């Protein structure tokens, strides 16, 4: 019953000082809304980043070293089919999902009177995954086409523009000539592929590169970002055996990844999240100071009332509870409104940001963040109201009545 009575008195006092209460709550509303909006935007940005770039940072490239870089001036071994077979057979499938051989070189692609000098890539069906190239039209060649040396290709957007006027639908199913051989276009690649012409490595060797048995480089696709270092260690162990390497300094190949760049970018995102959290904490602190200030003013203005209540028998605990309830009530109402405003801002951002800045992701609402923001508002009310409430409860009845 005492708590109910305290709430009733607190609501009456809030109604009496409407303007003061509104201005105090406004600071808390802004603080809580900023916590929700900042956390939602940060979460959306992180999701967009991982969706766009994680696949890039799980790719490992194996290239031969130059002769001058091999200790003792020994001639380095080329990467060959035996290396591909060793990697394919010995890697852990839970760590490495694909081994991608790559041969490349410049070619002239012709279609009637039109021609374009492009970069031919002979590889496996996993090459688009290795390079994070989307297939915009058609499909990548199959393993059966790879093993059968099928004369099929996929074209980058610049080549499609040069030979087909940018019409991807017209390109699919058409034929082009490369080195007097006819190839069928079965797909087109995304904008990242630019001047690439992708075909099975077996086809490139048979018709363009004179039946070679070496590869220019080998791509490795790790299963996820967390095992990239383990994947590199596996690759090094397998190729060290194949190349009779006893010391790391003797390696005639280099296995490298872009994970360092990915780690730096991830650290920057973490820093951004900390900045957002710090800014929100400062906003909450300012809201707490505003609430504490108002409660101190309230205690001063109601000193006579406190004296009367103490004189007629009210205990210190009742006075303490009264002002704590008022502070928490103000903070709770401000927190509820702030949660609503934060949700509204996030919902608006979900519609506006994808159209204006699609690369920044879509803000994501989290029930945990909403609960945390509202809980923080209550904690702020409790903490900010403690000192004013204690001060009010310690007033001597006689001094308070004389005030």
C-alpha cells in the first residue's frame, strides 16, 4: 500500500510540474532513442560488411616465387597438376571447401566484325566463389563440362558491352571466336569481373595454351573466416612435402590471403561500435545529470512539505521511497517514449538507408537492445534519484517546517 500511495503522490507531482517533467523526460527520451538507433545502425553495418566481404577474406592465393627470391639461387618448381591433386586429396574438408587451379593470359575475342582484347581465365567451377564474382545471367560450367573440355565461357561486363552492346540476354547462347575456335557463351559475370573471360581450365589448356601441365596459381577457399590461418598451415604442409621443402625459407611458393585487410576492417567496425556505445553512454549520463538536478530542485521546493510529513510521523524510509519513486517514474516514462522513438527512427532508416546508401546495410532492431535501453533508463532514474532522496529523508522535521 505504501508503494501505491507513493506512486499516486508522484504522479500528482508530475502533473503539477508538467513543463519541468516534460523537459527532464525529453533528455532521457533522446538518450534512449540514441542508444537504440546507434546500436541498430551499427548492427546493420556489421551485417552488410560481413555479407559483402567475408567471402573475399576466406580466399587464399598460392603463387610461385621468383627465382631470385629462392635461397641459394635454385630454380623454383612450377605449380603443377600434381600439386592440385595433392591439395585436393589431403586437405581437411572442414577447413578448405575448394581447390581452384588457375591459368590465364590475354586473348582477342571476336564476334563477327567486333573484337575485344580480354583476359582469359581457365579455372574450375569454383572460380566465381574464389573471387566473389556473382553470376548475373546464365550459369557457371559444370564439373562434367570441365572434365569434358567443353568450349563454354562466361563473359565479364566490359566484354559483353563490347561484343553485345551490353545485352546480357542476347549474349547467353551466342557464340564467339577465340584463336579460331568457337565457344558458346553460357553466362555473364558481375561488374567486378570487368574484362574477364572465364572457361574451364581443361579447355583453355587444350585449345589455347598448348596442352600445358602447369598452373599459374592456385586458389584456396576456406570454409569460414575463422579457419583461414589453419588452412594456410595445411596448404604449406602439403606443398612442402610435394616440393621437398624442409625449411620455410626454402619454399618456392607463397600462400597469401587478404585476411589482414579483413582483420583491420573488422577492427575498424569494432572501433565504430565502441564509439557509438561511448556516445550513447555520454547521452545517458547527461540525461542522468538533468534528472538529478531536477530532483534536487524538487527537494528544495518541497522542504516544507517534507517537514510536515515528518512532523506527523512519516518515517525517513517513506520520504526516501517517495523521491526514488518519482525519479524512477520520470525515467521509466522517458525510457518508454525513448524506446518508441528509437523504434520509429530505426524503421525509418530501414526504408531510407537502403535506397540512399545501400552499402551501409539495413538497420537491425534487436529485442535485447530495446530491453537494455529501457533498463538503463530505469537504472539512471534510480541512481540519479538516490542523492536527492537521501537528502530529503535526512531533513530534520523542525528545520524543514521552518524553511
